[in-house]
């Protein structure tokens, strides 16, 4: 989210057996709610879109989804609503049943291959979130759903960028294949640039920087984390700013890191302790 990699994980037993909680520098691997809302620059002048973005960017996912509910018989809107509730799960580790219901509703209304592919991508991300957050081991479901999305989405579909990003998350955090993850993140980064999707770019910068940090490439890591933070601040993506600050602190010079962590902690408190997975990192780093 959510978003990259950091201290050693704890284990939690879900219905599917032991699930390793993700190591995360600054945050786990937060994914985006679909290629549905790329931030205010992609929302245009529609008042509903602007209202949804304002709520989403402040972590008010339920309220944002409620605004879309009257229009949820329309397949793209139904999927956008489901994606908001999936993102809520990743940031709060709560609301799983509501996300499942909204996703089933969206899947039932998808009629084209691209709509089905986008819904499968969202299904895969929900299963990934449940696995990586230690709620339940749904890794096989995540792999199958993302594979289905890859088969359904047209090669030039806008949703391909998000799919590549999420396949990178799977490769990095569930398969432990940083090379495959880097290739997927780079494809997503190039596509997000081509489609002018700044919010997705903030995530690809962040995860590429996380891999650089893992390899000891501090300058590259600092640049990527700084770019991610800059984009999120420019977009007003408040809910994602504390994780970006915490991640940058992990790569920052020793004299600068405490200030960045203190600001991350301030924003984390301001957002009511969300993202929930950031608490452990801020405590560990304090």
C-alpha cells in the first residue's frame, strides 16, 4: 500500500495454515484500487469523481464507496467501488466481507473481456492482501486470478499497468523473486508513464526503490522513495504519505532520518493509525 519491504516478519496462523507476515520497509505492499482512479489529474471535472478522490485520499473508503453505490449497476462503476473496498482491506486489515460482496457484484456485471480481466485483477489483489497481511493463505487464489486477468486483458488495455504492478508484488513478496518483481514493476512503471497515471507511478517508484535498497543501492533507493513521496504530496494522497515518508527515512542519511520518521508518525496519528501495518515499523525505528 501498500508498500515495500522492511524488518523481519511475524507469523500468524490463518485457516489455510501459517502465513508469514510481510517484511516491509516503511509499509507493506499496498496495491492500488484498479486502473479506475489515477488521482485528481485523471478524474476530470466530474463532481462525483472529485468527491470520491477526496474521500479516498483521506482513507474514507466506505464513504467513497457509498457515493458510487447508486451507480453500481454499471460495470466499471461497480468495479471501481469494489476496488475502493479492497484498498480499505489493505490499509486497515478490516472490511473483508464488504469487499468480497462488492467484488462479486462487480464480477457479475462484467460483460467484456477487459471488464472481466479488471475484475480478476481485483480478485487477485484481494486474495494477495489476505495472504500478505496474515489473515488467510489465499496465495493460490491470487496467482490464479492474476493469471486469468493476464489472459483476458487486451495487450494494450489500460488495466495492464496495474496487473503488472500486482504481479510484481506477488513475485517479490510471495515468491521471493526480486528479479521477476523488478521486471514487472518496470513494465508497470513504463505503462503508468504512458497512460499518465501518477498515483500508480508513486507505487512503482516506491517498489523499485525498495528493491534497490535491498540490493544496497542507496542513491537509487533515495531517488525512488523521494519521487514517490513528491507525487503523493502533489496529488494530496494523504493516506499514502506517512508510508512514503517512513520508506524514505530507511534510505536517508542518518541525520535526516529521524525528522522523516517523526513526520511519518505525526501523519500516522492524524490518520487514526492507518495504515495499520505501519505502526510496527514506526515503533521499531523509533
